[in-house]
C-alpha cells in the first residue's frame, strides 16, 4: 500500500541518534505521530545542534582556550547555584520520572528547559567579557557550565548514546560513571579536578543535518 517506511533507511539518512531523538521528543509514546524529512531536520538541528550542541562546543572551547584546558576549583555565586539547581531538577528528577512513566516527550521537554536555562546563563554572564575584566569570575562561569553539561549529557544519553559518549569522552568522564546513578555523585567534579585531567581541543558531537536527497536529486 506504500504506507510503510524502512526505519533503517531513515537512520541512514538522518543518523540513529538524531532519528531516535526526534521520535521520542515529537511523538507521544503509544499514540500515532507524523513526521517528514523537514520536521526531523528542523527539530534535531534546533535542539541538538543549535541549543545543546552549541552550548557544549562553546563551553568546552572556552575552557580549552581561556583556561588552557585545566579544570579549576571555584566559588559559586547565587546565579551559579540557581542554574545548577534548575539543571539538577530537570536531569535527576523530572526527566527520569517522565521516562519511567513512558512519557518520553515530556521528559525531553524538561531537559530542553534546562538547556535553554544554560544558554540564557551564558548570555547573561557573558564569559567573553569577563575574560577581560574578571578572569576569576569567567572561570567560575565556565566551570558552572561544565558541571551543568555533565548532568545534561548523562540525562539525555539513553536517547543519543553515541553523541553523549563522544561528549563525555572529551570531558574525561569514566565509562562506568555515565548512568543515572552517577548524577547523584556530587563529588565527581572535585575528583576530576584532582586527577589533573585536561581538556583537549573539543569537536562537535551534533553536526547540523541537511535535507537528504533521493537518487534523482529531490528531497525526501
């Protein structure tokens, strides 16, 4: 009847992580859903490449360039604690609760709100300006973001495991410290700093998707 789609063809066209993210974020579990190539590209680029991926890339790049890749102990301000509270609630409470109830789209919505909060924090704190007039504060902002990204990446890892592992590899997070239980370990950053870990030049984990073309040059 022509109403069946080969999931392997979709995965090859868009990527397994990106396709899984779209389906879990945009289709309510247990109900019918719709999709198009444009919808998949738009959703994954907006959420993964632009919002989360750009947050990760900017943060790790600034640590690499402005802190020589070295992680440092820092004193948190009220804004730092407020952001980490938002991220912790989304990653340790809201998303796991919704995923347990098979409300995957609701869990991802909670996760995205925390991603948006991080991006707003970057805009408000402007670490590129702090580099010139308050380098210690810049380091605190970047370390706050580093800690937030740790939680965000582990929380979304079941949905985008390959990309999440690529990020966590760059952050020096051990392979056995990437499950939800690890989110309850508040000493992970202190231990990582004490280990002398140093960030290398980061590479993006979420490349932007382009509209795939069929054999005749037409978009799907």
